[in-house]
C-alpha cells in the first residue's frame, strides 16, 4: 500500500498541532472545557434507531479529486441534510487536504442541535479531542492506519473521559488489533489511504472479521442505494457518504433522492 499521501498528511498535521498549541496551550483548552463535557448525543444510538443509518458528510474537497464543492456553507448543508433525513452528520475539519476547519464543525453544531456530529480528521493527539469537544462534536474518528494499537487505546479512553464516542476506522485485517473496549463503532474505509482509490468490496471482505457486538459503519465510495442494501445484508448499520451528495449543486436534495430510492 502506497502511503505517500498519508505520510504527507500526518507530517503536516503534526506541524499544525504544534502551531495550534503555541497559540492556545492544551491547559487553556482544558479550562475552557471545565464543566462542559457532559452534553453529548449518541451517534451509535442514532444509527441503530435510524431505518437508513446514513451519516451525511460535509466535505469541500479531497486530495484525489480536488475541489468538490468549494463554496459550500456548512450551516446550509447541515440544515438540508437534517431535513432530508440524515441519521447523523460528519464534518471534515482538515484544512490543507480537505478544505475544512474546526469552525465548520462549530457552525454545524450551532445549526443542528438534535443530530450527532462526528469530527472527521486525522486525529493523532489528545489536543484534537479537546478541540472536537469544544467545537460541539459528539464523536470522533480514529484511523488505525495512522495510530498504533496503544495510541488507539489511549485516545479512545481519553475521548470517553470527555464524553465523545469513538468510530475506529479500519482498512485491512492487519489493523484489527487496534480495536479496544472504548471503541463504540467499527468503520471500514473503502478508500485506500495511500492511493485514495475506492473499492466498496473492501467492506464485504472485512465484514466477517469484525466483532459481532460492534456497530459497523461502511465509509467512502458508496454511490448507490443498492450498495447500501447489500451492505446492510452484510451486517452494516451505518453508511458514511459525502462525495456522492457534495458533488451535486444541492447536497440535501441529493440525499433526499437517495433515501427515496432506498425503500426502507
């Protein structure tokens, strides 16, 4: 697996966090969080309660495709996603590669108060968990490909301490040891993080290898309701979809049309 893009992303992420810590030390974030760690909507519960399990994502660009929806406004997109029937929302907060920002997550939370929101980023530090909580996230994505099993455990444990749920993203069988007792949902990424090519069959390959008691989420490359129905049969309950909706002029309408074709 070519990890060129991934290595570049993580290198930039380390520098970004260092700069952020200089501007606002971790202790300051802790103070700002004091007494504010309780509020949290359960993404896990929302997926299980939803007939569709669609986690609709706000995403402006990707490393492989460039700009998808450059001038998209998070508040407007979140509002129409909610109206259309999303079970949860995902917000990409990486700026250099995805055109996102923590402010996007904050604005989504201000606009939509009754759907759980996932911070999707390359999380490698406790500092980012504190940021996520302060911005209004209910859950965070941890990526097994960029963390050791020990780091996954430490970050998942810390996420739970401040009442954030954890979606652990896996891509290959070799990453299964990253699962731990603090993981709330197991995600399978259909996108190779080295080449950024997608193959939905990856979710089917991984299905039998995942623990039966964990909620399963299929991520990336899902473009048809038929695929969602097949994935449901394979045991998945959550479906993280961004590009399919965001590449259209009206992401909310695209989600609404998608759900009508699901017939569930």
